[in-house]
């Protein structure tokens, strides 16, 4: 049930949507409006971006960097163009290569984007460890802030939600078939970064040339303040929750 707090939250978000919120359903087979983060492209191991079925968003890093000692493992992503302070970022996870050791999910307060300079918070699912984790990245070096065990089924679809209010950060994963019941919630606090862009990040967790990362997303949304997500999932995000993808 959506309570009065949720209704107020949805109304507030709706009033802000045109000005500062962003959402992308990829139904046009394009990521126009997002800036691709492809730091290893100059080294010949850059990511590819495609649109399976014409309405989802696949990011594929075919191999890790052969220069892991100097430029780090294979990684990629895409970011919105709006700077936000408090935030709710959500994205649907609709496919991934479960045999790869990788992490992927929404990111927020992204700053100074570039090779060896990117700062950010991320909420990711790590396939090899089977955990949901909130991390802080300082010049692309990751620090774990908190994590929780969770095993996701690659035959199912999920919604990953990352929100922040001040120093409080929360990551939640839902089954797309039940957006009212969290499968896992991770909470932490960190005040290092106060604002920045939102988007999705992914990386191999194997620091060797054989590493790779491959995941497909849908329905990315970045809202300029945190909210009770039952309301956002059920009402706000462009009606995304009213339509469940039929897996191919």
C-alpha cells in the first residue's frame, strides 16, 4: 500500500521531473542524453554499447586491460548530465553473463570523470562473491563501505535502487515481479562526496587480460532527492513498474 508520505513524495518528484530528473527507457535504441564512460578505449580494450531488441542497453567490456598495473581492470559505464546532491537512482538489470567475475549497478555523485580521476559512489551486484555492495571510488580506487549477501538468478529481472540523503546511502534490490518487497538492503554512511552525476558502472573483478564484463540494463532513472521507493517503483519512474519485460 502507498501511504500518505509516499503520495507526497511522488507529487514532489513529479513537480521536479521536467527540470532536473532524467529517465531513459532505451525504446528508441539509443542512449542519447547519457555520456559514455569508456576509459580503456585508447588501449584497445574499450567497451561496446548496443541495444538488444532495440529497447535495452548492453555494455560489454570484452577483456580486461593488458596494463592492469598502470590503468586498472576493464571497466565502463554511462552517466547523466545533471548534477545532483541528494538522489534516487534506479536501473533494471535484465541480463548479464553470470560466468564472468564482475560487478555492475547504479552510481551517484560521480565527479572528475576520467582515467585515474573518477570519484563516485556505486551500488553493485558482484557475481563472483554473490554480494550487493556500496563502494566509494577515489580516483577510481574502490573502498567497500558495506555489503550484504544476495544471489541473483540470471533467468530473472531485477531493479537496483541507490539513494542518498546527506551522508546516508542506501542500496536496495527488488525482483521486477515484486517491487514492493526488497530482496536485500544495504545501508552505510559516508560524507566524502556531496554531489555529482548519476549513471551505471560496471567492471571486471579479475585483474588479468582474460577478465571481462557484460550486462544489459533498462529503465534508468535519476531523481534529485531520495524517496520511499515503494512509491517511486509503483508510480513515478515513467510507468516503468507497470510494465514487466518479457525475457527473450
